C-alpha cells in the first residue's frame, strides 16, 4: 500500500509543521511557515527524477557515483597523409551509401536556446495517492486548530456566535 520512504517523508513533514508552532513569531506566521514546510515535504515525497523516475536520493546517488567514476577519453584525430599511403588498398572498396539531403529533426524535449536536454521530472501520484496527502494535511490543520482554540480562539468563536 505505502512505501516506507514516502510515509517517513510525510511524517517528518507533518512533525516539522507541528513543531513550527514553537517559533517565536505571531500565530499567522507560524501557520504560513508550517504550511510551506508541509507542502515542501509533500512535494519531496511525490518527486521522481530522471528518465526512469526514481526518488531524489537515488537520483542524487547515481549522479554522485557517475561524477566520481574514472572516464576514458578517446583522442580521435584524422589520420595523417603518411599513414594513409603506407598500407596497400583493400581488394575492393565497398560502395558508399547514398546520402540523403534531409536534415535530422531535433527531438521535442531539446531546448532550442541552450541545446541541452531537459531532465524529466515526475510526480508519483499512483504510488502515494491523494488520500495519504490529504490525511497528513488535515491532521496538521487539526493540530493548528486545537492550538488556536487553546490560545484564545474559543473566545473569538464565542463572540462570533452570539
């Protein structure tokens, strides 16, 4: 049903959003910061990167491992005239393939301005689902509502309903 990674990230985001209640700022600021923290962690739980749509930590591990690998570089240069004339020609040379005057078309995912590939980013709605996200969001909103009631919100409600 759930991935432990996704539950851990959603739980950590909810916990940090609730811990934002201890910030020394007004209650409205606490709500804004807590909401931004929760939305950021929800986006992190949903985020999938790369062409095979893996979580960010797997993608970063792959990128780090690739950047630390040794690479083999090939120095391809055209042959000099002396080396071309040393070897006798083959018995029969293969006929050249006909060349077409068509220009190869660029794929749609190539940026026209920078000619660099845009890395695909996806959201894993099928893996996590909207119910777990909404449950987390409503739980944090409930905790904020209870804290607001305890800090004088009950008096404000009683004045509104007189």
